[in-house]
C-alpha cells in the first residue's frame, strides 16, 4: 500500500538491520520521483500537490515486495513538523524507517489521527466529545420513541425530521444528526505563527541543492512559534434554541454509557477525503447543522493497517508577530471548518463526519465510521461459499493450513511456505 502525501517534504531513510534490501519509491510528485536505497540515509526533497510513497523490501534471491507501512503521529521539534513512516522487512526486527520533515508554517494545516469502524448498540458516534452526533441512517421517530428525552430536543432543532415526509438531505443522505452538548469548547491542537510568508520559505527550499541546508534556512526565515489553541468559535448546533432541561436530558443519555457500548476496529486501508466547509447563514448564527453550506475538496488520505492517516493542505496566511493583544477568537474564526468523508468505490462518499470547527494548524482528529460504511458488503452477507472456494484454492496452491479465512471471507496469515497475506479474498 502506498501512503498519500501532500506538498513539499524532506525524506530521510534508515534501516534498523540489514536482514533484507529495502527501498522507498516516490511517484506522482513534481520533483523527487524515483527509487531510493533505504540504507543510504540520503535526504530527498519531494514537491507536489499530491504524491505517494511506497516502502518495499527484497529478501535474498526474491523479487521486490511491498511492505505494510505504518504512519506515526506528527510532532514539532526545532522549527520542523516531523513524522515517521515505517515498515517491516523480512521480519519484525528488520524495518525501514522513513523520517519526513517540513518547516513549520502558519500557512499549513496538518490533520492526523486514527480511523476506526464501530459496531454495536451505541446511540452516538463514539469519537465526538465536542458535539452529540447520530450517524445515518437514523429513523428519528423511532429513536424518539425509544429515547423519549430526545423528542423535545429534535422537535426544536429538526422538526422536519419528525414529519412523515421529511425534507431531502442536501448531502445525499449522509448528513448526521448533530446536537449540542452545552459544554464550553476545549482547546484542540496547536497554532503556528510565522514571521515570513510560506512563499519565501518555499523559494529557499527550491533554490538550494542540499535539502538539509535548505530546510534549515527556511526554518530560520519563518521563525515560527507554537502555542496551544484556545478552542474558540465552536459550531453552535442550535444551542440557543434549547433550555437547560434539554441539555441535562442529553447529558444523562451520554452518561448512561450509550456511546461506549460498541466494538471498535481499525479501518485499515480506508480512503478518506477532507473538505473545507463554509457554514450556512443559519449555522453561522448558531442555528442547527444542516450540511447545506458550500464545500471545497482539499485532498485524500489512506489509513494504514493501524487506521492511522495524515493529510496536509496549505492556505493563504499572512505572517503575524507575537502580540499579547492578538484576538484569539478572531484568529480562530478564520481557521477552516473541516468535514471528513469515507469513500467507497468510484470515490463515492459512504459516510461523512459532522464539521470539526476552526481547526488549528496541527490537530488530531480521530474518526469512528459505522461498520456498514467502512466495510460495505460484509454485513449480512452469506460468505460460506466464498470461504469454501478460498480454502479449495489454497489447497490447490499447496498452502493449506497456513492461511485462515475469517468470518467475513477475508484471508490473512503469515506463511513461511506461501505468500504473506494481510487482507485478501
């Protein structure tokens, strides 16, 4: 599997052991495409709006094999945003580590986290603490009968959802039901403030022949400082239309453990799309969320075998000087609201999150995707015939007993005598 990257990065490879030959392959970039030795430690500067990196290993006497990459979570050190991508070679002790870095800039937003699927009787999406989110499909009238405390809240915020013939969903049936918590917004992520423009730093990176030296010059020119976000400018979600009794009822539902009674598993290989969301006039005034605002596609990300993902996008940002009089609430209002979509075949969205409000420059966003959306076609399917067919073909290939199909007809297993399979059918 290849990892999708965005923008300009400096890549450095290192190998823990010499158990197998390793390399990384860059494709789809403006500059830096090609294959690079994983043991050289050479710095490679890669540019491009969206490109991919693939890690590979070659056991002795065998052709190149794709490694299973794992994305680490980014951090900021020495004026740089850093992240590691690693993959095992022939065994667990034989690994290739790819260190990726870029100068920290206020013109960049980096979103990362873990994407998981959830299954069970939970009423609310288990990944949201800022809002109460009910993922579709939601039979609102049935939910209100089952949980009577929801009825007065939904009647005030979404009365059309209680009608016999509700209004069409502007997002094509993907819009979640979003309710406020009444709690103050929490600080999320890191805010970067740069002294120079990103264009000036990009010019330094592009002009130098030594990526290490160019990155150091760009870091010095930017002079970026880091501070914790204040968490202002949260999505209102209709809070002003509710009374204290309504919020207390919602809090009791949450405290009853309904959000935790579900099973979670990594959404390995899930294709994600990030969108910038412009709130509608009603939403900007604190009204309920409808999903009817304008959107802009920012890029794609792929979750690794752990469900980890990473996406970076750039935007116009004027350099700012550190000043105690800076209005943090105003600055937060200029930050983007983001929606994350899970994509099915043909890049068709099968699930989308409620907006994440005023996302700072570096923020972790963990996702919980309903299992039917993250694993389409597995729920309720009769896979017994497929499992029998898989077992027959494995026996014919001479690797019987080394790969065991799971309950969803997915084949996995490390085999010394046959192909190493993590997810196949």
